[in-house]
C-alpha cells in the first residue's frame, strides 16, 4: 500500500533531540537560512551595481559639462 507523502501516519524515526517535523516545515526549516542568504546577497549586488552605475553616469555627465 502506498501512503501519501504528507499524510503518512507512520511514525518517523527520531534521531537525537530533534523533534518530529512534517516535510513541509522541515523543508523551510532547512532551506530558510540559505534562501535568505541568497536573497540578501542578490539584493545587495543589485542595489550596489545600480548605485555604482548611477554614480559613474553622473560623474561622466559632470565631466562632459565641464569641457
């Protein structure tokens, strides 16, 4: 008999002091930190490059206007 993954009534093995978690909460508990790190690095890179581009573009416009 095939049990549904989320609805299985079989007890899970408890390894150490870890509480039994359903697959949905386990997925987010395990992947929350890496996903937040990727998001933070991505946003930091995006806005860093955006403001760098704006700074360089303004600097170029200032140099053209001085000539």
